[in-house]
């Protein structure tokens, strides 16, 4: 690997560290984790523990700039998975309850 590749990797590492620091604070209420201790080991959590589904979804949205799937709230209360998809492929839609169940958050 040449010196330019090493510099690019270093810059990427700095960028990722900045994203972690810029993640929004976890909100209270609205679907807390087990025993109000939060949920750990979620996909792309980067070692963080999330008390609510909303906090986790905000974290995923921040990572969306890196190509990670995140969920956009729709006006009807459902969520659309925002990710790359083939032309003509319909969007993947989830209810809030489906996301709560999928990631292990309580009501």
C-alpha cells in the first residue's frame, strides 16, 4: 500500500471518529430498552447503548452518510428503509412496532 492510501485511511478514521462525537444524545421515553438499561450490541451501534428506538434511529441516520441503512419517518407513522436498491424495486416499509420488535426495544 502506497503512502497516499495510508493517508486516505487515516483521514477516514478521523472522519468516523467525528461522526461518533456528533451523534445526537439519547432521548428519554418512547420505547426504552430492557429494564431501562438500554439495548447494547445493535447493528452499527459502535459500542453505544441506546435507551430508545428514536435514539438508535437517529444514530443510524447519522451513519447513513456512510451508506448504512437508516429509517425515514413517513407522514403516516411508518418508516421507510433508506438504502441503495435496484431501479424499480419498491421501498421497504416498516411499522414502528416492527422496528421495536426487530431491535428489541419495549413499547
